[in-house]
């Protein structure tokens, strides 16, 4: 499992941003994840037209940050 972490911002308010996590099966390195992630990012963006994907990264589940 690997997490694709998207930083997304509202189209109507570009400074209003948040993180969205997509978890999927992957047997690859984080570099390979980044190279293969474009279709997942595009699908998410297509399903959420009010949001713009500003950036994304790949993380292993054990790298998840816990809320304070």
C-alpha cells in the first residue's frame, strides 16, 4: 500500500487548501509512484471540479502524520 497525498485548493479561493489522501496497492518505489500517479491525480481532479490539485507526493503508510 502507498498513499498519494494531494494538496488541493479551492478554485474560487486559491488560498483555501487542504490535503487529500488516496491509498492504493503498489509494489514500487516512491519515485515510481510519482511517475505512475498522473492518472490517479487526473481522475481525482475530474471528480472534484471545485478543487485544483496544486501538488502531490507519495508516502508509505507509516509516514502518515497524526493530527495534534
